[in-house]
C-alpha cells in the first residue's frame, strides 16, 4: 500500500486510549527508523510540528534538534512565543534562525501563490541543510509536521510547502509520524503527550505563513499591515 495513503480500516483517534496506543506505536517506529541518528525538526510552533517534536523527543531525546526558522512571514510575536515555549519552558534543543532577508529577497516581485509556496518550501530545505552542517555530526533525518490533509490537498488543490514544495535533490530521509492523521486526531495525540491546551488548540497557520495571505507581490510594508490586521482579528476571536 502507498505509504502516503491512509488505510481504509484505520480507526479514528478520538479518545486517550487510542491516542496512547498511537504514541507507543510511533515512538517505536521512530526508534526503528532513526536508530542512533540525529533528527532535525522543522518547528513552526503550530499544533502539528509541536506534537511531532514531543513524539520524537520521547523516542530519541537529545538526538532531536528543533530548528525554528523565522522567514519574515510569521504572525505578530510568533517567533518570540516559540522561543519562550520550547526553549525557556520546555528546555528543548532549539536552534533559532532569522532568515527574513533571504526569504524576502527570493520572493521579491512574485505574486502567484503556488510559486510563492514552492520558493518558500525549497528555501526551507536549504536552511535546514545549512543547520545540519553546523551540528557537527552528520544529520540524515528531517522531521516534519505533515498531516493527512496536506497530502490530500497537494494532489491538485494546492502544493503544501512540506509536500509539493520539497526539492528533488533532498538530502534527508523524512520522519513524518503524524502524516496519516487528521487535525482533530493530532490534537488528541497532543493532549495525550501532555502538551498545554493552548498549544493543542492553537489556530492553524500555513507553513508559508503570511506569504500566501499577502495578495500580490510581497513587500515589507504589506507584510507589516497584514501582521497587524491578523493580530487584531485573533484578539477579537479570543475575546
């Protein structure tokens, strides 16, 4: 069976018992795949990558290296929140990379959404390749918070940066433990892993960030206006 196709008989994870069974299964699968290797995780701070971080940390501990890339397309205060949560509160092995200038330079004048997605996805991989070289020991694995809707939508709907945007010469083996789960199942697994409710119920945010919510070509002024508008809207939703 295609490894990117959810089995028809796969039970929906909708309670703690099923979530814990899934966690046990995936922890063992990660250990079998990775062995003593090191894993780089693309940690956005969203629900999916946070759950993947907790899963892989449980499986291999300090051999997980979380990399948060600020591509300049984040929501207001997002990178600061990620650093506070994962580095200061959870004591994760976190590397912060400010790549704002390089992403915005590549996106200058690009107004077509699918082209933006592919540029952002490919550059993400380049950043991770650079960070892998800095680790010292060879890193063979890249972890992503890919979930099943990403796979479904990338087949003719829209190319997700972690599916359709990956370069052909990818130098990593992928570790994607929740790629056959729907969002509600990922949240259930997150609760079973003990993640804070505020993180588990966090509003979804696309990997390309504000880049695909910014109509037309991206400029710093447009991004700043969109960032402020998004912050106001989220504040209203919270109230």
